[in-house]
């Protein structure tokens, strides 16, 4: 089977970035990945949540400026944690011939986790970008929630041990994500300008 990746950017919207742990760093990581994907001709698909506090057209609903999709790039509207549920994501990916999703975005435990597992169930290979997803800021004593860094590390480790027969699952730091066609390797050359 031909290896065709796509970069998936989930819910990197203004209102969510305002409550995200290490938002600026995560945005920068995704922006560099996106520049590399575009340079390699790899499709970038942006997922944008709609719901309370994220009403279409509002400031909070818009994708952060650093990650705003280019004209002609796919933007998928969703209303649940699952980017595939009642959306055109699967059809878009199939039309593009995608076989592997490189997953980034917000929030690690909810939309990123749910979408990544659904991708596997729909027979896509998966790369979870270890430093390309984040969760909400949480203070010590915020109920039963894990601290943000612990939650990120936990999810990265869980995905390293998931078993979906016939599927490739990798958890990679952004620097190790390779968008080059098979037979060519990312050389570590300077990344394209953002």
C-alpha cells in the first residue's frame, strides 16, 4: 500500500488556546510541522470545533492566526470530540488518498485521543506528535484531573502501547516526523520559513 500522510490540526482555536497548557510552544511546533508538510506536498487538514463558546464567526471560534488554513486547504467542522463523527473528515481523507494521519492539537485527553483512536478504527496508520498536542491549564487540586505535563506524558505512553492489528502506530517528537516520500528521508536540513 502507498504511504500517503496528512497533517491533522485539531481545535487550535483562539478560545481554546487561551486555556491551553504551553499554548505558544504547541502552536510553534505545529506551525513548523505544517510548513514542512506543505513543503513536501503533504495535505494539511484543519478541524474546527463548533459549540458553546465556539460559535461560528466569533473571535474564540477562529483558528489561531499562526495556524490559519490557507485557501484551498481542507477545514472540517465538528461538534463532538470525534473529528470523524457526522463530519466530512473520512471522505476528505479518502479523496486525498491519505493512509496515515499525523495528529496534533487540543485537547489531549478529549478530541486528540478520540480522533486518533477513531482514525485507527477506520484503518488509518497513526503518528501522534508527542510535542504537538496539549491540554488545558490546571491548578494543583483541580479535582481528579492529572497535571498537564503528566497527562501529556501519559497519553504519549498509552499510544506507544496500543495494539491495532494491521495498523502502524508511532509516537514521535515533531523533529522526527518525516513527510518525505518513501525512499527519501528528511535530512534535518533547515526547516522552511513560516
